[in-house]
C-alpha cells in the first residue's frame, strides 16, 4: 500500500502542475498590453505604423498605432503572400465602428511586394483578419 501511495504522490503533483498551466500563454507567447517591440512572441504589442505580413500571417499578433496617422500594411516580395485584409476574425469580415472603409467587407487585397495604407481616426481596439488564411488574426490598438 505504501508503494502505491509513493507512486501516486509524484503523479498527482505532476498533473496538478500541468493542469495549473492550462489556459496560460507560455513564456514569451501571446499578445499583451505593453507597447514595446515584438516579432510574434512576447507579452507586448508591436508599436509601429507599419504592419508586416508573412506568407500566411501577420508578423505580430498585436500592434499599437497612433490615430490620424497612416498605417501601412507591408507584404514583402520575398516573404509575403496573397491576402485579403478586413476587420473581423477567423477569415470572416465583420464591421467595426470607426474602422477605415478599406477594411470593411470584402476588405482589400494585397500581394507580395505591395503596400496598402489606411488611416484610423477613431481610437480603440480593432480586430483584423485575412479571409484567405483562417488563422491570420491580429489585434490593433489605436491610441
């Protein structure tokens, strides 16, 4: 009986620690509320008026920009992909009050080597998606 108890205690401790970490981002992962640079990881948003795109995602899942200044979506010729960008989530366009009209459905298309500028005049939080890539979602905070 004691042998079984000694075997179960470490197992129970391991399960408790593993389950306690569920739902929490791993160190260095997930969007946060800071305003320092981030290239896809970390607990802070990228502060930049340029939103970089990759072949199938945004370079960062969280950006912070200034209101009334042009925001440039940059799809590099060497690492970009074909995208249709709009306000929304999980490849679906959803209207968001205050967003630039270019981001209304159906959104705008951008291809490798192209840039596209929009201006957010209303501060707030916006959700940006790509209708081509279902996992391509980003949070944009306009200050």
